[in-house]
């Protein structure tokens, strides 16, 4: 008698058959990333300007008494803004790397498993390079 085997689950078949996302999908992801990149760069510029106090109306333009009282808070705020700016810069680099992967048509492929990262994950984290399964192992 012939042995009956169960077919692979649909999502397994899709990742085994499809080695990469279609050009239409890649274009959709590119537009999403470009939107996020523009917003990220705008946020970065705001953070940098707050660190440099360019265009601000803080205690620098008031009497020295207020400046002394606010000096500690200002230093802390600058440090926090600087850290946020560094994180934002890292995010921008990640988005730019994702754009390169789109151009190379390697976008959306898990760097650990080689399988496609689900669209849902890429819509939420467009710069992801690992599937959820691979990320949990790491």
C-alpha cells in the first residue's frame, strides 16, 4: 500500500517556495521605510537642536540667577537628549540598511534561518533582520 503523507502547512510551503518578496512587496516596504526615515531624520534634527540649544528660549537669555538654578536640570536634559539622538541615529542607519537590502532584493530574509520574515513583523519593525523564532533563540 502507498503511504499517505500530510502536505506541509501552507505557511511552510510559502517560505520554502518563495525565496524572497516580490518587487511589488519590496516597493511597498520601500515606501514604508522612506516615510519612517523622513520622520526619524526630522526627530533627530529636533533632538540635536535641543542639545545645541539652537533656537531655544531657555534660561540662556534670562538673568544669571535663573541660569544658576536651572543649570543642573539643563545638563541632565542635554544628556538625555544626546542619548536619544544617538539611539535615533542608530535607527536611521538601520532603516538605511533596510533600503540597501531592498535594492539587493534580500530584504525580509531572516539572516539566521534564511526564511522569509512575516509581512506583519516587517510592517511593525521594517528594519528587522531576524524572524521572531530566530530572535527568541538569540
